[in-house]
C-alpha cells in the first residue's frame, strides 16, 4: 500500500470520527483497538440508535482464542465497560456499541455498553483496554480533526 493512500485514508477516517489501527499495532498487542467510531452521524440526540452508532472494535491478532471475561475498556473520564464471558476467536473482532441492545444481536460479534449517554468525546479521548489483573493491553488516543491511528 502506498504512503499517500494511507495518509488519505487516515485523514478521511478522522473527518468521519473514526480512529483506525495500523498493521504494526496488531503485532504489539494480542487484542487491540482496531477501530473507534467516536462521533455518531447526525445530531447527538441521545436516542438509542444514535448511541449505538458510537462504538469501538477490538480485534484478536493471535492464532488462538482469547477469553475476554473481566477485561475492561475505559475512557479518560473513567467510564468503564466490563466484558462478561466472551471468547474472541483468532483473527476476529468484537464491536461494543455505547447504547442498549441484546448481546449477540444483530450478530455474535456485537455487544452493548448499556449507557444512556455518549462515552467518547468528539473533541478527543483515550480508550484503554485492561486485562482482568488491570494490566494495560492496548490504548488508543484520538483527537478531533487529527489523523489518528490506534
């Protein structure tokens, strides 16, 4: 892939409110933030549909399944999402939507934070993934209008 394409894709993703990971990041952590959609489209009405249009995606970069039970994701303001029993298959991803929903619907790879408020700040934030013992596994810092890779 050429460098100009990667820069253009990063800028376009940033303008859409999406943080995207680089291939190098996958090699650094067994589970990593592969994408964060931190600015849901349209007006921020706090409707469940709008809240669920804000999400983060974690990807398993290994060749083995990883149990995410008791892993946590938090933002800079310390809003915390805690995984229940969930096994992330090798090379697969799980998407956690901010609003309410039923785990596994519309797909087995969808989970719901259950929040009635937006989690990720559109002006910038930090997402941190920790294992059950509290060790940081991966983090993603992003800002509005900045080409950000997680």
